């Protein structure tokens, strides 16, 4: 009996020492290169639920990719930077303010791509119309079609688009398709899509694939969240919409009448060349193939809009999309309109938005009334009180519809749209693409979209929010912590 007690005591002491040692090591390792809030959230998880916290950190706490990917990304970034440095520098139009010009310079320093004039932008808010427009563009392709979407599915809405890809490939057009592996794999009809692509002449690859047998192992929640299409380097599309029908092929969504609302831009002009670079970068990372002929295409001027493509993600330094967004928000003078399905800001973005409201800028936020992702939905709600108290007007898009569009406008000067949410995941973990548009027409188009939202939405008041059930408030605050676990 004594020996058993002694053994138990030794084991208990050993466990205590190991637990203490892990916590001491975590104090020095976890905060490295992290925001204090993110580090504190991970440390709380490790300290309060050691086993789960440590496993979670090992699986989800590292955003680094393998060396091969980083090497390819770095080499291509350097190549793009060298190429851009050889281009003649043209002055920005006089309509671009000095403050916006500094944001343009920031974007180029961090993301390599310059702002270019001479573009035409058409914003498409109708889900079916955007698929049709992309289909028509592919049917006119002569040289190459590059397709990249976070979620891709072959269904009754996207079927005509895939038919157009097949027709293009049959007439000798080089057709390439990139889709996020885990983002698309979880959608009903995945096997049917793979079977169709394998039987076609479309060159396709999974983005960020996970395959244990082939040694493809990485943090499982890293995503390539970009959505874009380039046709012949002369016509492009970018925005929030995935390549799938608006109910995401899920019976429960169809039964509830739940559909996604999106915004996508059809682009003509030199800005399409920048989209080429983004696709070529991701294709090169997955395949090692450099799309030299596509990168050599320079689209001719097609309009009078100045724009800039801002790629972001683990392969780009310094969370450049967050820095660009906060720079523009701090520069606002009269009005800020933000639309985001997942508004879970870090401290810097929250301060930028609330500071703008407190200094008299009219700030409005459009979000969904219902939820499609439980944890993010409740984390987002935890910020409503601070926003409302600062004077931000919050508009709830009526459920069951999901307002999935991602865009914002600043005064009458800047419109921004793309794949990036206003959340910490999009700033630090996801590969995203944002389109910044300067000059009047795109801003006016976005204002029309915002007016349509406002006519449909219900405004949330501070009084209503403070009267919500205490249990709901508790859940919101608890899940706010999970947003920082990156």
C-alpha cells in the first residue's frame, strides 16, 4: 500500500512539474509575433484547459506554411516587385486626395501592385446575373481563362459556367481552375465536381491541400479565400461571391429559404493585369509553373477609374489589408458605410471605426440579422454595444437571407470590395483579395447598393440591444475570446 501511495505521489508530482514547465514555456513562446489579445486568449486556453489548449495551439496556433510554398511565394513577390519597378510611373489623377495617395503607396510597398488608371468597373449585386456575366466572358475567350474560387460546385446555377469552360477548352483556350481544398470539399456534390473536372480538359488544382499520405500537412483552418476570374488578361471579375448556387446546395438552406447576397465587380482595363498576377502567384505556389505569357498581357485602357488590387495573406507581410482599411477609415471626413457578414475587428480596426463615429463621421454597418456560423455570429454581436455607444448605426439585413457581400465606401472618394471580411481571420490567416477603387463612378454604384440594403434592413437601437437576454450576452462575450485564437 505504501509503495502504491509513493508511486501515486511521484506521478502526481511529475504531472505537476510537467504542467508547470509547459505553462512557463508557453509564456515565452506564445506571445512571439502576436497581438497581446491573441496571445492572452491562447494562454488562457492553455492554462485553464491544458490538454485541449495545448493540442489546439499545436494544430491552430501556427499560420506558417511549408518552406516550399514560402520560397515560391517570396521568389514571385520579388519578381513582381522588379517588374513593377521597371514600369513608367504615372501621376495619380488630381481627383485622388493626398491621403488616399499615401494609402496607395502603402499598398504597393506591402503588396507589390501599383494603382493603375483607365479602368471600367461594373458592380453586379444580382447573384444569377454575375454567373451569367462570367459565363459570357468565358464564351468570348481566345487565349486563356483563369478561375479561382474559395468554394466551387457544379450545380444547376453554375452548370452553364462549367459548360462554357468546356467549350473554351475544346477550342484551344488554356483553362485553369483553382479551388480551396477544404472550402469546397465540404459542399454537397464534391465527388461529382471532381469527376467532371478529371474528365475535362481543364487544368485544375486544389489550393492548400491536406493529404497525409503525400506529406501535405498544415494548419487545417488556413484558407485561400480569394474569388476571381480572368479572361484573356482583358476582362476580370472579383468580389465576395463563390462559384455555387445561392443556397450552397444544402437542403436545410433551401427549406429555410436562406440565400446569400453578394457583390462582384466586372473589370476591364489595366487592373485586370493585376488580377493576372494574383492568380499566377497562387498557381505557381501550387504547381511550380510560372505563367509567363499571361503575366506579359497588358490590358488596354477601358474607362476612367483608378484602381488597385490588394492581395493579402500569410505570403504577404504586415496584414496589409488591415493597414489599408484602417488608413482609409481614419481619413474619412463625412461618411463611412461598411458591409460585412463577419465583423469581428481587432483593437486597431475597432478604434478606427469608433473614433471616426465619435469625431462626427456618419458611420453605418450592414450585417445579417440571422446567423450562418454560430461562433462568428456571437463573437460579432459582442462588439455591438461599443459600436452603438460610439454612434455607429447598425442595420440588420432580415433573415433568413445571409448578407455575405464584403465592401465599404469612404465619403465620395473610395470604394473597396473583395473577398476580405472585417475580421481577424481575414486579416491574419486567409489569403484574400481586395479591390480599391478611386474616383466617382464605382463609389456612386456602391452607394446605390447600400441604399438598397438600407431600404430592406431594420436599424438596431442601443436600448433594444441592452434589453437582450443575459444568457445571450454571456454567450456573445465567451465566443468573443475564440475570435482571437489565431
